[in-house]
C-alpha cells in the first residue's frame, strides 16, 4: 500500500504525528496480529498517547470490535 506525501501531511495536520512515527507504527503493526485483542488494545493506547487523545474504554471496545469483525473501511481517506 503506497501513500502519498499529501496523505501523510493530512494526518500530521490533524494529529501532530509525523510521517516517520506513522511508518514506525505501521512496521510494528505488520509484525503483529491485529485480530489479537491484546495487541490491538496496545496499539490503540499507543496511538492515543501519540496524538494526545484520551481513548475511553467504551471507544476502545468499539474499535476492537470493528477491527476484529472486519468492519473497518478500506478507504482511509474517508476519515481525513
């Protein structure tokens, strides 16, 4: 999956997380099974810390359910 610099720029503007940090996280994600609930929760918490956003237990549960049940859209640009 190739992303353009404009994609990373949009993310950085919204989250204050740089391209290198995003790529490092992507590498970590590729090396782990996101269907494993524990791993997924760790990633969610890490993303929350990186962006300075608090993730409630309820929101975390919803994210985990969406990912585990393949309910995440393929087009990430829709979120930006």
